[in-house]
């Protein structure tokens, strides 16, 4: 991913990708290069908050945690979905650090 993005670093671009690539480490690496990103993520991926692995989420619930510019979101509609992003604001959601 970093090799593919290299020509676009430090241009304030935003990359979106799926859970195969998404990890907190990649988010931080891209953010260090002034490149924002968003992607669905497997909640057991290395670097994800431990509480997200076991937190039961009911339909309509949203759980958000932030650390150093990266926000992880866990919510449920038909099933639980987790997302990492370096943009957005959890203004109306109770936030915890991870």
C-alpha cells in the first residue's frame, strides 16, 4: 500500500480501502505522510482496541475510540461493522481512548 501511495504523499489525499488492507499501523503510516484514510477493519486485527473484540453491539449502537488522530468505530445495523478513519469527528458520540 505504501509503495502504491508514494507518489501521492504530502498532497492531503484521502484513501479508502477494504478490510484486507486496513490496520491501525497503516493508518498511522499514511497519516505521517499527510495522507488520510478510511477503511472497514477486522475487529481482531493487531492494534485494535481489545474491548472491541468482546463488546456486544446491539442494532443502532455506536462505540467510538480515538488515539493520535485515528478513530475506530464499531456499530451495528444488520450485523456489527468496524471502521478505522483519520477524518471525521466523534462530537456527538461518547469517546474513549484506546
